[in-house]
């Protein structure tokens, strides 16, 4: 062990050799980002500008008035056709899931209460009726749902059970005499909680409840239940407003209790299971677990959308912070010189540019996810394994995209100093409204466990089950050999060597900017972590620990593995996108972003790479120097890179920051 | 380079050997935390309970009404004597700076608008009059300031200049004819900004301005200027409210413009400099730079207080999250068992317990800082070097304490899931109100640069100068040899070897829980980083780069060095406290906290230690395993550890979380 390593010069040797500063074609880069749905994104931009006042009104109206305003905006936007696209054409839609996702993502540039209320109404509520219901329900509701005339709820989460949906407590008992279901909240912690549209505007709710027929439980199913009639709670329904929240106060979240509420037999959303008039339970899917996760799986869109929203909210924060730092000066650097621009400080570049690169990377990973989602929902792909891979990818991208949002918005707020604290400079709403993204639509840690489980079980049919008990048993039982075989270290190294020449020393010879090196590092980490998790799970069970204890002790490793996997998917998506670009300055700039994303991701986990023999200490330090050099190359194009996001100035607000020094 | 390292068992071998689970005496631990000022802290707890309603009213009142309420609470608390203690006894105080800091810290358990308005009124405004003024000013104002009858502002920050105070633009020109100063805002970006008490309640302001006499500028000085008379802006003064902020909306921040406002010659706060009637400038401190920083230095209390507030706000968040996780169950672990408690999940322990340990560590570091501050302010210590070391320590503790607050509150919010998003569960206010702590009273990055500068220059007399240009020149010039000499690697290793036996291999033989090992690691990192910064600064200048460029490139290293230094001070303070404790279970529990703080700090920077030859990969992994083992030991005492903070339940709110399952 060396006692001392000499400092080397900080400038990477190839920092300028053969490198020409790119001049970005901003409009071209916006086209690249907008992709296939540029037209839809432009429609949304127009709608955002029209309703831009809502960002200010969020601060001036009282909460009930703001909720009503947000509802009005949702209905106005619906009238432009923007929100119908995911629905079938016979109800006014265009069967275009991809366009719907693009619209949602773009709406995240604006007020996020409007966004989330749309997500509740058209995604969760409308989506549940469409995906879990059949023609009867579609005919009855979809037209009014799409226009916003009929507002509704997605009543899944309960106070006692958030992420663990399978354990929820609400009961729907079939009464064969009257051919009705009786919906009941059996104990207080089984009340529905945080339900959007329940507090004020919802008339109907899709209620998830344990179906009981003749004393037998058939598991969780969804029912259409009226909760409000003429503005008053429906008979047997108790409604409470959730009260003030940290953010998203334009969304009327509420709590629901059901006291023997009777709905007709046809209120069951019966695409995957039905009850005959005489009380016989029927389903084309035999395995109850599989049935449950098939139902849940149709709701993957929510996670896809929230992840995209987190990524796009990050863009707003970065655009403000980067543009401000390119104008704001502070502290002298030399006598008789103007003070130095914030963006010329190395530390300021280090704070903002890696987040910018990760935002670009996540954007293109989200584009791949949305496209897969579109293919599955439009029937282009109809394979069960593909569906499961999509669910896993949605879970992972949601977790990384929303954590990235929280982190980026915070860093950008701090980078704007005290001015970032003033509400009209936009960060208040960005921070407060996005904060819940990391824990709703599935808590991020639980979602990453879902991703890891998919990897460990090879997407076995019950992989979506969130229960760690099942996973531990499955992995420790039959699956571990498969995983160990698959992630066998020698095979792993073989696969990596396919990417890079150089034998076992593949990681020492390659250039840090060699895409194969970056890819090999990401893959090595993911697969090595995965095999470690499998072995630790098996060892724990073999040593006689109970499944809960085994899982608890391996949990941090499980989550790290999932994160490594998703970060690799993100890299792949970004690299693939850039490879396809025609040669030119925009491609050079995107290349900087890829390198910065790849190297900062490796740097953040460089201890792991050293611990696992894949980074020498010298090479680790070289990566940090290379990142600093990349930041200096990004500096001159940083403003163009955020301008390319195409955020309408009307929704950025922050006038004081964006016109600083004018 | 090894291609593969085998996984070892995760349980540290000595996890249970010779270890008996401590039973915490909670009241005793509270006494330890409360320390010398237990009585004052108990008075504050009583005052907090009396005004606990303000936490709810923050959500229900409109902003102007909330501001008025907060003012009323401040005046009520003042009536209990709590806020007078820092002031001289002749004006009703008790000359007890330490008690004043303890009071402020404890107030941070409650509504933070009340806290910050108190800080503005009694700390910044009152403190400036006391510290920068003389008997004339004390007699004229202090009694009314202490009672809250005369509300005032500390008008330093300008829109154009926040952290760089020396460059501010407001001008005070001496008019020898009338023996007045004429206060003027010469251009728009020189208006005072974010000034507490300016928006609504302040009648007087201590205004910092460039003093000009007969065309000569004498630098920044402070003047007492009336800004409001009978509720209306004073003649020549323009006031704007800052508008809605992300948080702290009970504080009336405002903007001030001065258009030739005339104040008498005695309005100059003349402790460190005066102007004679005929316009002769006089000061006992010859060097203008030194004079400026002597004035600023008297204001160190503000930073001490804000850092303490960040630490105590973290306690509130942790108390809620830990107590909730000890009640809330989610997901099965075994058939026929109740669902598992959140706090029994390894990942959940990993999220919360290292933050808990760091909170304890920062608490005791803050106690040392407050005690040094007390000694300097009460004249027990009156050495210039001590004052500078105090300023540096205050800057560093403020940075670490407030970043810790932001991070801890966020993690705790997420750990409480959707419930953490509901305002009455307390996190909204904690997050929004504390957010600005990281950038006010000195931006944290700028403050850490100040710390590094002190280290690099050996607290040379102009060390407080925030200008990086001066630092680069100073270090690259005369100071570098001293620093290099001081941090010479061989000497450094000698010093470390004093702590640990074992020759050059000191770090490989020692137990991970050996306090000397932990200390040696912290010291090695700090001193090695410091010498690296000195060498890089010198090399940059030698290579002909301009000072700004040199600084920009070394800036991340500068900040990392300061952080390493402060983290070592924190460790030392914590260890010293625990060493003094009598043997017993509380000491065992504090020992767990010390180890957890030390090892998680090393773990977070383990890449650096590996890069610099001070951690083998095996030992690095062993540290992570040891941390997991420590977390399991903390688990049974975690609730006691947060109960010991002594936070009144009335100000915790979060009833739903704290009584979960009852």
C-alpha cells in the first residue's frame, strides 16, 4: 500500500488537443429533444403560455379558490384535445399513448398542480376505466371523463397501506340477493388517503377493494363508486379534505370512508375478472397473484409520467440557474477587472453541469421508456416478458428521475442564493410541488426493490409482487443458481472483454472517453452487484436467518444494484441516441454530455470500483480531472444547452434572475 | 490489481462480543445535551409551548396577518426576559452570550419565522448597535430594542452584493456644513435586499454604506437611519416588500432605497471609527481592511446562531421520522407475522441513523463553538488569533450545520412517505423555512472558502477577507512555504503515528472502532488536502495563470479541505464530550453515536482515502459492514435517542405520525 501518491497536474493532457468548441444549433437541438411528438409538445407549450398566470395565482388565491382555478385550467386544456390522445378514437381520442406521455412531460414546465390534476383525471381515473373496464364502462364514462365534465378519483392508497397495495383493507362484498357489491371501510386505517379529486371535485371513484363472495376473498379488484352527488357526499360515503400540503395545493386530495355503499354488479371493472349474477367468480387469469399484477401493470403509465415530470421540472430549475450564473458577477478576480461571472467558477460548474448532463441522459432514457410504453399499449408488442420489463423500467426511471428532480432543484435554488428563495423566482413551486414525486406512485425505494427483483428472478411471472418475503424465498430457492450462473464472474468478464480489448486489464488501457470503457464499467458494476445480492440472500437463508432479517440486511445492496442497472439503461439510451445523430456541432455537444454523465456516474461510485478492483487510485483521480476539463468545455455552450429545452419564458418566471444586469 | 475480491460475511465479527445493549436514561441524556444552559433551555421550552399555536396559524393566516402575529409573539417572548440575556446588565440584560445562543438554538424547535425575526431584532439589529455603537447609541436604543418596542433592521445585503460585503454600493457622504451624513443608493442594484423587519415593522435600520469624506472613501461603515415614521416610509426612503418567499413568511423582508437621506454625525456607529465635526476621519485601527473585518467579526454571533438552528431543526425532523418508523409497519416478512416495522429495515436504519449520529456530533461541536463565542464576547478571551479562529469555526459549523439540516429534513420527509407531505405533519414548515439557511448569513460555499483561507494563511491578519484573489496571491507568495512545511507529508505521518502505533502501516492494524484510528484518519485527510491545495495554488501561479483562473480550478479542492477540517473539529468535540462522561449506559450509547459519525464520515469519503493510500479495499468494505452492525445496535435505543432532544410535543405537531397505530 503506497503511503503517498504524488499530485499530478490537474489539466487532462488531451483537454484541447484536436477539440474544436462546438457552436450549437439551438433549434436543431430542441427538435432532437422533442423527437417524434414535437407537434404535441408545441401544442402544450401554447397551452402553457395561455394559462401561465396560474403560476402567480398559486401564490395569491386562497386554497379553495386555487383548486377551482386549477380545475378550470384542466377543463380548458382538455378542450384543446391535448388530454384525449391516449383514449380510443371512438371516444374522441387517437389511441396514442406516446403522445399522451409527451404532453404530460411538457406540461411539467408549468404549474404542477395543473399537471397532477390532469394525471389524476385522465391518467389514473380515466386510465383505470379504460384499462380495467370494458365497453359498458367506456360507453358510460369515457366521453365525459375526457372532456373533464365528469371528474373522478383513483382510490387505491389507504392510510394503513401505501406501497403495499395487495394488503389494503377496503372490502367489497357481493350480495347475491340484490346483485350488488357492498363497499365498506372495515377499520379506520383502511380509509382511502391522499386521493386526488376526492377533496372537492370528484363525482366518481375507481375504488380498489378486497372482493369477497360468499365468505371467500378473491383479492383486490376495482369498482366504480359514486362519491359525490350534486356537490354533497353520496350516501354512505364520508369525505375529508387532506388539508394543506407542502405543495400541489391546487389538487384537492381527500380521504374516503365507505359505510356499506351499494353499487350494482356492473360497477366491477371487469376486464380481467367478473362475477356472474349468481355470484360465481370468473377470470381468464387463473393465478390470483398474476391477476393482481396484470391489473396493476396496466397502470404503469402513471409512473412513466411522473418520472418524466421530475426530469422536466429539473430542466426548468437548470435553465434558471445556468442563465443566471452566466449573468451574475461576484467577487474580484483581478484588479481593474469586472467581478467574475458565477458560471466561470470551477465549483459552480461542478455543481450545475453534471446535473445538466444527467438531465439530458434521463431525457433520452425517458424517451425510450415512453416509446416502449407506447408499443405495449398500442399492441405493437404484446409479450408478457416485455410488459414486465416495461414495468421494471418504468419503476426504475421514475425513481431516478424524481430523485434527480429533488436534488437538481435544491442545488439550483442554492446556486441562486437569496434570490432563489423569493417565490416569484420559481423555486418555491418547483421544490414544494415536486417533493412528493419521490414517494407517490410507488415509494422510490420500493420501486427499486421491484427493479432488483425483476433482475434476480429473470422477470419470473410473479416478479411484480412487491413482497420481499417472496423474493428472498424465490431467489434463495430455485433462482439463485440461475442468477449465479448468469452473473458468474468469469462470464461477466468475458462479456466485458467483448466490449474492450486488453484481457483482464481492459479497464486500465482504455481512454476515459472511450464509450466502450464507460459501457464496460457500467455493465461490470451492475452484474457484479447483482451476483453479490444473490449470493448474500442465499447465504442468509442457508444460515437459518428468517426471510425478513435476510432481506433487511441485504436491502441496501438490493437498492444499489437496481440503481446501477437503471443508470446503465440510461447510459445506453443516451449513447444510442447520440450515435444516430448526424456529424456536426450538436453531436459534439451531446458527446460532452454523454461523457460527463458517464464519468460523473462512475466518479460518484468510484469507491465501489476501487473496492472491486476496477479502478486504480491513479485512474480514479484522472477521472475527476477529466470531469473538471469537461466542465470547462461545457461552459461556453451551457446557456445554449438549457435554451434547447424550449421552456416558454412565460412559465419560467424568475424575470429578476433571467434579465440580471440588463 | 485484483480482478475479483471475494464477498465476506456481512456481520462484523465483534458485533456482539462483549457488548451489552445499553438502557438509556433519557432525562440524563437531555441534561447532557442541555449542558450549562439547561435553565434557559427550559424557559424557552415553556415559551415555545405557550406560543405553539403559531405553527398552525402559519398555515391559516394570510401573510400580513401572520407577520403581525409573529411580531406579537416576539414581543411576548421578549417580556419573559429570554431575549435580553446577551445585552449589558445596565439595559436589563445579563451579559451572557452563551445563554443567548442556547436560547436561540432551542427556539429552533418551534416556528422558524419567530426564530428568524428574533435573530433579526435582537441578534443582528440589537447586536450591531451594541457591538458597533458606543454608549450614546446604547442609551438611546437598547432598552427599547430589547423589549421589542423599537423594531429595526440590519441593512447590509444589497441586490448586487450579497456575500461580497466589501463591494457594496450604498454611499454615506459627510456634509461638513450641516454635520450630517447623506445616505444614498447610487444605482438600482445597490438597493438593500432581503432585509428582515424592513417590509412592515422596522422603524430604524443599521445601514452599511461606503463612507465618503471630502471625496475620499473610507470603506464600509454602519449608520443608524430611521426608515419608517408612524408606519410610513421616512422622507427619502423607499421601501418595497420582498413579496412571498418559499418560507419564513412571518418575517417581513423588504428592500430599501435611500435618496439623500440625512442623518446626524452621531448616527455613525462609532466604536471602531469616527468622524469629527470638521470631517476628520479617526480610527484606532489603522489598516482599513483590518478595520472592516473587525467590524464584521463582531457579527459572528449570527452565524453561530443559524448553524445551531439548522442542527436543532434536524432534531425535530429526526424525532418525527424515527418515532413514526418505530410504529409504522409495512410489508410481510413471514407468514402469520405482523408486517415489519419500518425501523427494522436495514435500509431505513441506514437512511436515518447516520443522520442521527451526525446530529449528535454537530450538537456538541456547536456547544464548543458557543462556549468559545461566549468567552470572546464576555472578554474571558481577548486575543486576535482566538477571535479569528472563532470566526472560522463559526463559518464552518454554520455551513455544515445548515447543509445537514437541509439533507436531514429531506430524508426524514421521504422516510415518512405521503404523510410527510401533509402540512400538519410538520415537514412543510421545516423544509421551507430552513431552506434559506444554507445561503444566508454567508453562502455556505463562500464560508468554507473563508475556513480554508484561515487554514492556508495561518489566520494571518487579513484572513477574513473573502476575496479569493488576495488568498491566491498570499498563498502563492509568502505563505506557501509555511503551509508546505506545516503539512509536509513526513511530518504529517509523524503526527499521525503519535496517535497510533504500527509505523507506516498505522491504518491497517488498528480496530475500526479505535478512537485513535478514527482521529488519525480525519487528521490525515485534512492535512493532506491542505497541503495539496497549497501546492496547486502555487503551481497555478508559477505557470502564469491569472489568480481568478487558478482559484476557479482549485476551488472544489479548497472547499473539500475546509469541510474535512470542520468535520475533524466536530469529531474532536464529540469525542471529548464522551470521554468526560461517567461510565454507564448513556456513555455506551454516545459511543455508538461517535463511532457511527466517525465511520460514516470516513465511508462517505472512502474513495479519497483509497486514492491516497489510507484504506485498502478490504478495509473499506469492512467499514461499511461495521456501519451496518452499528445501525443494528442503535435500533433498540433510537427512540430514546430522539426523545432525549427534549422537543416539546406541542411543537412537534405530526400527531398522526407520532400516535400511529394507537
